[in-house]
């Protein structure tokens, strides 16, 4: 079976292709047009590098290739770790015509993109996402950055890759938790504005969990398309792009409250989406049958559906530092219906407090 | 005497005004249109804050204003110091609708701009440059960033302020070295492509050194205009903007080699421009009379004309890490004539080695 799709993310002169398929990682032709000069620095982590670094290096044999291997984990997504990339670039005298390639999941991609955005005020970079989550999320949209002890993704840049190579074969080495975390973001696209896709997911979740490569490739393609459509309308998140944060304000509170790395980002988003659905129901926007469908789907993806037991105050405190807050007000992405998300800021604050009390 | 000029930097939707004049710092009307939300964080340093922070705060009495005071000096222009700004922003729960104001010289402006570029992936910022150098240099062009032990300005972003308020009255508290450092950048604009301005500077250098406010305001305006014209043509420095680096490759080597903070940036650029002129003469591009004019003018500005005694190898080593290097080749901005700079990469490398030997 050969699968290979090319999607275009349309952002004027910053447009770029996403290649999705099986066995693409070692295909030199997919990289060559997007490498700026002669020198390439691959950024990876100590889980992914042993599996795929040699294959990628062999595809880049026409270039002078170095690599920097970072420790694996969300807890290392910090300014200090990005500084290690800068150290290696400067020690190696990489100039402005160099290219960074991110080989790994979302953490590697976000840090590599941010390093590329800032090194000498901007050099080329290519994303090679090796997790399901990063293939459907960080491949599209140009959000890069790091965490701060006081908030997730608080430091970063909007910076687009030259291209994205999403090889579905890398998903075979992903552990079950990571696979499920990716499925959470896939479900998100259905919930936001693609009811047809949501129904497809309800029917095909067993195949996705069983890692059927064709089903995965199709789900990745549809997710990237859905996201690319939204990002093309609103690159800098001044409007519709905010919908992509469905489940993220609750989710970031879960991640930060539990300590980065305890909950996977996708797991927190999964539980966060269910919280968003439940709170939408409390505001009279969803039916209990709708919430039930969300819960069944998230559960079928192998994701936790029970948020951690924090007090309502702790949740509110963690949520208010989120970037989605405007002038102190917590804006939430909620569901008017399945497949129809919207940003809501004018709900009664006490109602949110009441809802959150059930977890404490 | 009242002086007040408004210049526009034309960069499409990122265009912004520069206000130049005497006593502008406390004028609330110059800030109001450019502040995003209700909250403002002023970033300053421990030299400038005691002089001007209270005045600026009083002009912003309609807003919720905080401040962060950094240690003064190029040696503090680091990622760690920028992280202190992030810490304060996050502790204070500043959201995306917040505004940063840089009150100080180039170091404060570069770090504040970089913090604004990266905080929550970009918030508004306003420059209030209080040194001559920052009024003519960092006010225009959107270069922000920090130094790395292995190279100057290696980490940063292109990020434009909403507006710039250059109050010439702040120059009265500047020490002589800082004033001369600013004059170096002013001379640069004449040397690059404005022979008429260069001649004006030759006639008016005594007035500038004596801090004649009218002469200073005119020189600032002309410098900002010259720079804005170049930046408008080439925001991201892919072409003509590189000419603004006249004296900078030599100058950065001087600064880095001597240790940041020993030579002021403007002093290093002054000596670096003279080196560029001398090397241009060795390549047959300038006459000895031209070089003599450059030397006399730099000397008249109160700037050192003798570069430090490093070996040729040390100079070359320090110069090759500079951002202006492409694929390892050191590109230099040289002078075809006074008022006519160009980027040169095809000179004989040995000739540069020979030229540099005279300093060791």
C-alpha cells in the first residue's frame, strides 16, 4: 500500500506543503526544494533520534548535516532547552542560510520552530512530525514556543515551516497513550466545524485505535485540511482561529495544575473538550445526548474522561492565566452544537464556578 | 524653542510614526492612540528610570501601569534578562492586550521589543529612546533581540513598535561617551548614501558635540528618514538593508573581542567604519583624502579612532561569526565613494588578513 497526499497551507508568500503518507521520511526529494543553504541542523529528542535520525540523515546526504538531541518530555519545553539549540548553532557557526529540521513530536517542533524564528532573527525550518498529535496539530499553523513555570506556551512566535513531512509509518512506534493523545486533537476538528468528519470518527475509531494506516492517513489529511482552512482565514488568531482552542483552556489548567508532563497535552485536551461540552450543556447550548456522544468518542479513543480533582478556585486560577483571557475575563470555546464551536465570554461567572466545583 | 516633527515609517500594516522633539516624553497624546488595552508595562534600566520614569508614568495616568527596572549595560542584554520581563508579565497576569513601553537606550529597546515579540506570541510595544544612538538607530527598523556569549544580536526577531517618541531633552542627561556613540551612527547614514548630510555633519559637528538641541533634532530626523527609506525597501534585510551594517562587522569584532560593555556599540561602529574606509582604500575604492575625511569626522565626534590590538586571526575569527557571513564567507559593507556604500564579498581574503595585521 502506498499513500501519499500533498496538502497546501495557503498563507501568501509563507504558503507551504504538507506531505502525508507512508514511508516518506527517507525521501530526499521531499526536503531538497525547502532547504535554504548547504547546512542543516536536525533537532530531535532521545526517544525519536534512535529510531529515525539515521534514516533522515541518509536522505540528506547532499548536505552538511549536524544534529542536537534534546531530552524527551513537555517538562523540557523551556527557554533553557531552546538556548541549547542556539549554543550548538553558534558553536557550529551556522549562518542565516542554514536550515533547522524538527524530527519528533510537538515539543520538538514547537522548540525548533521557535529557535528558527529567533536565530539570527529567522532562518528556514522544516517539520518532520513523528507523533499523531504533531502531525495533525503542530504541522499546521506556525505556532512555536516554550512554556514558562507560570503558563503554557507563554513565550513564542508565529513562524511558518517551509514544508512538513508527515510519515504515517512513524506512528507504528508510538505508544498507546501518545496515539490516543493525537486522536483527541483529531476529534477536536470534528467537534469544531466538521460534523461529517465527527460521524466518520464515530464509525472508524476502532480502526484508528488499531493503527490502520489507511484510516490514520485519511484522518490526518482531513484534520490538517480543517485546520489549514481556519489558519488561512486568521493566521495570527484575532478571530476564527480561536476556535482551535476548544478544550484548551480547561486542558491547560489540567496540564499546569498536575505539573507539565504528568498529563499529555492531548489527554488534557480530550478531558478539556468534555468539560467544554458539559459546560455548554449547563448553559443550554448542548443536549445531554450530545455530551454523551462526546464522552463515548473520547473514551473510545482511549483517553481519560475524568479531570483531576482540583478545587474550583484552583481551576479558575489556572485558567485565568491562559492566553485566551482578555482583560482578565476567561473566554471559552464552547459548543453551540456538535460541529459548531464558538467563543463565549458573556456567560455568568458563577455558573463556571459551580460547574467546576464538581471536580474538587 | 519648540521642536516637534513627525516621521512615518512605511511598512504596510506595520507602519508607525516617530515623534522627534523637545519635551515630548510627558505628552500623553503621543501614547494614547498606540496603547492596546488598559495595562502597560514600562521596561527601563536603573540609570534611566530615576530620571524619566515618573514623568512617563504621569503621562500614562489613564492606564494601569507597572514597571520593570533592569540593570544598565550591554552585558545584561541576554536571554536571562528578557526572561525577567516575562516573569514580571506572567506574575502580573498581563494578557495579550497589554502594551510594553521601552524607556531607555538601545539595550532596553532591543530587549523590550524582543519580549513584546515573544510574549504570548506578540503584544504591542512603544519605543521611548533616551539616548542619541537609540533615537537614530533602534527607533527605526524593528530589529530586536539579545546577545549570546558567542555573538552579538544572535537571538531576536523583526518586530515593529506601534510608535516611537524621541525626546531630545533626554539627551541633556547623556554622558559624553554616549553622545559620541550616537554621533557614530549618524555619520554612518551620511557615509552610506547621503553625501549632502555628510557635508552638513562636517560643518555642524561642533554644534552637535555642544548639544545644540536644534542641530541634534535635525540630525536625528535626517538619520531616521535615511534609515526609514532603506528599511521600507527591505524590511527583512535580504538586500539593500545590509548597507546599514557599514562598520558593524569590524565593530562587532571589536565589541565581542574586548568583552561586551568595554567598547560602546557606537564607539565600535565608529572605529569599524574607519576600518571599512581604510580597507576600501586598499581595494582601490576610496582615495586617501576620502579616508582622511572619515577619520577627521569620527575624531571630531569625540570617538576613538584606534581599534584594539587583536591579532589578524582574532579579528577574522570574531568577524566570521557575524550574521553578515554567508556560507562562511565574510561579506563586508565597503565604500565605493563617500556617500556610496556597497556589499562586497569577492575581495581577496589575504588582503583582509594583511590589512588586519597592522593592529596586532
